């Protein structure tokens, strides 16, 4: 025997080459083939003589020592030939002799299962071959393995055991011999169940170790993730990307473990044996259960850090820097206003990232389910879902707080409440378009779940526009809100919602235009001379008695009216209608406002003209009325 041959001594598996020689692979394959043939022979004997020996032995202590032959396939092969020859003349054998042979065969088979089970532990560095626990603490990014002599024990290895790096360890778990060994070991349920549990525990430790290393010291050539903690969006994105890569790697590794190589060279999923009891504890772990177990250790530190970032962004005060900050401080902004807006956009961006990775994990699990794999709850998906709900709640609270503080933000900056609301809507709408988490929302069709409603553009627009409408006093503000709604519409806001909010803003705009036009029309009437006549007519109406004439009322004498008309007619060559360029930036709205102002002047002239030329006027000579209302209307047409 060669004491350094890992197929003879399980402890030598600590030093096995990841790519063993063909001879070594042939030895291992022969042993596993012989062990599977042994199962078939025992089943045939059980059918012939009954199962008085208790069936396949699956328990008991460990017989033999490590210096016994690990894969003594020659002996097992000889046993197979002997049993086969005896089976052909089974009619000549007594029942007692057959049962004794079955008991001896069961003992030898159990010893082989025990050694195979031990070999798996040493080959993968799990169970009794797990490295020292104090080496598992990820205090350094140095992943390099070390060269050891064959006499060293597993406890003397570092965190990676005999492996050179993480990739080397992953390759060991996907090694063909391990897959085949697990297939053979399924005939010994106790060993099979415990081996899978040890694998799951080992992968859980390794995945968590890699994540903590990636955070603090860097992993796989990357800089430490904690270095980007000042940029919340980038920090969260890097952590989620690392965890999702780990999830995919573990998924492929677990899938490989649950594939077995058939004699014809094909691959098929491992079938469950009838030898397992119906109790949950005795059943082997499924692929999804093993994946959930391996990702479970990573979920807690991930959730802790995600929650810290979300709560930090939701709190008042402080600044957000980095790519996800929402932009630089605008002219006229104060630090508190920009900080509030930047944190609001950052929370929305974090929510988009969480939504994207939740969707990606769900799709991966759905794909596995489509392949007839029973899916168990994924700790990583649960963590992302919980953090997404937390981020959405914080976003809603921050958005409402920002809307409630529009007035105070406007006082501390040079921007109106409407312009501040516009900035918030446009920045978040742009972030929604850029974020992969909302790529499936071509239109803002609100889903049934609460998170989709909270992160919808409909909720954003309704919250911001409602808050800004109470402060709306200028037409510039209505233009800003219209621009914001248009931007949201281009980003996916539902057409019905767009029409609804545009109608409300138009109604408010019309009211503001009426007020502005009325104010400017009064100024125009005073400048052109009609204002004094209008005031005098109103005074007369308050004291009017039957038989009173306008010519006898103060302010409406022929001389005063004639002077006012001359002033008005002279202004028709250059009407003092305001351009509204300083208060209305929309050219179409400016034209409407000028037309309405001119119409007020035309209507008043028509009213005055009719009153002065009526019997109530009392004027014997109306020569001062040079133009009729139609002529004035033609001159003032804009």
C-alpha cells in the first residue's frame, strides 16, 4: 500500500491534487462501481432468501482504522464473483449459510460506506477535517494556500484548509468523484444525510467568510466594499452584486452536486431512494435546501448593513455624496434643501437596486422550480424583500416630509415651492428610468403589492403636486409643475394620471391668469383714461335716482368725458397692453393674457359708449365719441 495514496487513506485527501491522475481516478471509479454492484447483489439475495438479516445496514459504529484499505475494490470484486457463483447454485445452499454470507457482506459494505463518508470529509475539508476555528475569522485577504507534508493533521491548516484559494475549494465540491460518491452513499441514508448537512454547513461558513472579507479586506482582486460606504447607492449596489454572484455560484455548485454520472456518460438528477424514512430528519437535503443553508450566513450581515444605510438616508441632516446623490447644489439652494433632496433620490435609487435583485433571485428560483425542483424559502430573497419594504416605507416618509417642508425650503433658497417640487419629480423620474429595478414598468401600472404603489410615479406626482399646489401663486409655478408632470409621463406615468394632474394644474393656471389679467387691465384702463369714467359710473349707480342724468354727475360732465375719450383714442395708436414677459414665460399663455386684457378694455368701452349715447347720458352733442365699439375692437385686436 502507498500511504500517500488518498484513495487508500482518507486522511491523505488533505493533500490531493485537484486534478488527480488517470490511475487514481480509475481506482476510485472501480471501488464505487464495486460498491454499487454490491447493493444489487444484496437485493437479489434478499429477494431469494428473505430479508431476515435486516436489510442493508445503515447504522452502527466505525469498524476498521484509517490505515486499512480505503478503496479495496479487488476484495469487493472477489466477493461479488463469489456471491454471483453461489447465487447460480442457490438451490444447493442452505438458508442459514446464505444469511451468514449476507451478514458478512453487510459488515464489509458498512465499513466501505464509513470510509467513503470519511474520505468525503477529508477531501472537502468538512466535519472532522474542518480547519481550526480561529483561522476562520476573516481578518486578512490573504487567501493563498500552503504546502504541507503528509503527516500534518487537518486542524493545522488555515481557513481554506488544503485549498489554494476559493476557486480551488469550489472545484473540489464539484469534482466528479464527489458527485459519484454522493450517489453511491445514498444507499446508506445516515451517512448520506449527514454528509449533505456537513457540506451545507461548510458552504455557509465559506460564503459568509468571503462576504466579510470582501467588506473589510477585499476579495477576488476587488477593493474593500467598506471603502465606498460614503456613497450609499454605490455601497449597496456593490454588496448586492457580490451577494447575487455568490448566490449564482452556489446555485451552480449545488446543482452540480445533485447530478450523478450514469454508466452511459449522461447526467441526470439524483433520484430519491425508498430506503429513507418518511420523517423530516431522516430525509436528505434537497438542492434548494442546501442552497438556502449555504446562503443563510451571509443574509444577516447583509441585512444589518442595508438597514443602516436606509435609516441613515431617512434621517434628517447630513449630506449624501457619490453618484447617487441626486446632483450638485443648484444656484440659490441652501445646504439643507439639497441634502434633503439628495437623500430622497438616494433612497429611491437603493429601492430600485433592491427591487432588481429581488426580481433576479425570484427568476432564478422560478427557473429551478420549472426543472421540477422543490423550492424552499431563500434567506437571501427574504432579506432583500424585507429591506425593500423598509426602504419603500422610508422613501414614503421622506417624500411626505419633503413635501410638507416645501415652504421652509423655499424661504431658505431662491426657488419657489413649485420649482422645488419639479426638481424632486424630475430627479426621481430620471432615476427610475436609469434604474434596472424599474425596467419592467414601461407604464406606471400600479401593482397589487404595497411596495409597487409606494414606489410608483403616480404616488410621487400626487404627493409633490398636492404639496406644491397649496403654495402656488405665480404662473411660473404652474409651468414648472406642468414640466414635471410631462417628465413623469415620459418616464412611465399612466396616461390617465397625466391627464388628471394636467387638468388640475390648468384649472389653477386659469385662475391665476384671471387674477393677473384683472390687475393689469385696471392699470391699462387708468393709463388710457377709461378708468376714471368707470369709477364715476360706479359712484353714480350707488346714488342713482330716477331722472338723474350722467352729464350732471361729478366726473361725467361733457368736458371731463371729452378729455377722457381723447386720451383713450390717442392710446389706440400704441395700446398700453402689457407684454407679460416678466411674469409669464410661456409664449402661448402670454398671448392669451394679452388678448384677455384687450378684451376687458373693449368690453368696458362698449359699456361706456352705450351708456353715454343713451337717454340716461343726457349729452346733447356726442361728437366726442369718435369711434364705435367695432372700430375700437379692430384697433385693439392682437
